């Protein structure tokens, strides 16, 4: 049963890797950063943006990176305030 489950995920990651050219370890590493990282921390957000930029081959300007971070931080504050009521 566990073997079938692992086989499924191995095949899944292989398909993703073939389509995106991003390997399983990189995907898991990024997911872990997102899950365990402090997304209210600007340095963490910059690292994630940089990683995604490298993975996708899309350049993110400093201005665009700043705007993304500003938007995420604003949204996080808004959700935190919403949860208080």
C-alpha cells in the first residue's frame, strides 16, 4: 500500500519535472520554505521570489519584487485584522 503511494508520487514528480525542468528536491525545498517560512519576513519573501524567478527563467526587477512584497505584507496584515473580529 505504501509502495503504491510512493510510486504515485514518484511518477507525479517525474511528470512535473519533465514539464517544468524543476526537480523533485527543488519543489520540496520551496514548498518547505513556504510552509515553514515566516511569510511576514521580507528576507524570506525575497528568497522565495528569487528562487521562483530562477526556476521560471523570468527576471523580476527590484521594483516588481518590492511591489510583490508590499502586496503580500499588506494582505497578511489585513487577514490578521479580519481574524480579530
